[in-house]
């Protein structure tokens, strides 16, 4: 657990959420249009507790966050703070994972995680599937820039060549996965799967339910993609299309 000496962006957001959900007039969410949720209205803190302690399928999750995001965009700052408050358990867990072993950056990580989530809440395509995962992905990517120095870890445009062993590409895993996808080694979905489950907060079981596949099948898909990327890293080249023997990258 991180030791805090001052309020951070996330603890301040939690305080605001507490004020929004206190009696006698808590901010209330209408859960009736959302399939899989109770057919009634409920205070946002009750909604958050429900999401923390019960698992829901992708239709429910997408509909819930589509409604929360729409209300945040259209109904003003109270609903922005309310939506953030519902997401805070996940955002806090993400921030703690990113700043583990980097306590001096914890406050900045909190701020960037919240900023990334808020930007996605305002701009994400609400019609596309896996909305909750995409919101968390945006928060994660913003947070890791604090501790990984992404700007200074870009892969050089021209790797040295010669008789010595190939130089390993370097950088944050998200950068390597992005380059692998851009080069056609793996699909963008496979890159997102690896990043979300290996470096993010997503559970492969949850993603399997959302995608309508079994968890073992999704693990196998991830393993195939990881082997392709690992082999390319050993060769020292993520800059051009490459295939390992076996299934085509398009299926991973």
C-alpha cells in the first residue's frame, strides 16, 4: 500500500464522490434501461458496490458505461465526478500497480491515470464494444508514462547492423506491442489483449465473457501472439512484417 502525505487526484475524487452520494439527496442512477442491473434507481455508491462485488457480462457493462458517459457529457460536472467515482476502485488499483516500487511518482501517477480516464470518458466512441476496457486502457496508458519515460524510450529509427548479435529493441512493453501490431506481426486486438492482461488490470476471464469465448481459448490466443513477439525480439527486429512457423498472425 502506498503511503500518502497529501491528497492526490484520486483521493480528492473520492472525497467529491462521497459528497455527491451522501444523504439526504445522493446522486441517483437509473438502472432500469441497463440489462442485467436491478430494475430500479439507485445511489451511485450503491451502484459502485454492486459493480465491485458482482460480475456482469459485456452487454451490461457496455450499456452501463454508455449511459454514465452520456450523462457525464450532457448533464454537467456532478455527473463527471459521479462517473469517475464509480470507476475509482479500478482506477486506484491501476494506479497502485503502476507506481509499485515508484512511491515518489505515486501522486503524479494518480493524476495521469485520472486524466487519461477523464479524457476517454469525454471522447471515447460510445457505440464501439468493450467501452469499460477501453476507458481503463486509456487510464493505464496515461499512468505508465509517468514511471516509464515513454518519450525517452522510443525505438531508434535505424538499428545498428554488423557481425555482433542483433540489438534488442527496447522501450515500454506498450511501445513494443504497438510496433509489433503496426508491423503486422500480430493484430491490434492481440496487442491490446496482451497489454490489458499482462500489464493492465483486466482479467482474462472477464474478457473471455465479454468476447463470448472460453478463458482457455483466449489464453491460447495470447500465448501465440506473445511467442511471435518474443521471436521477433530475439531477432532484434520489430520494424517489418515477420511470421513464425504456425498459424497466421491474423488469427491471434
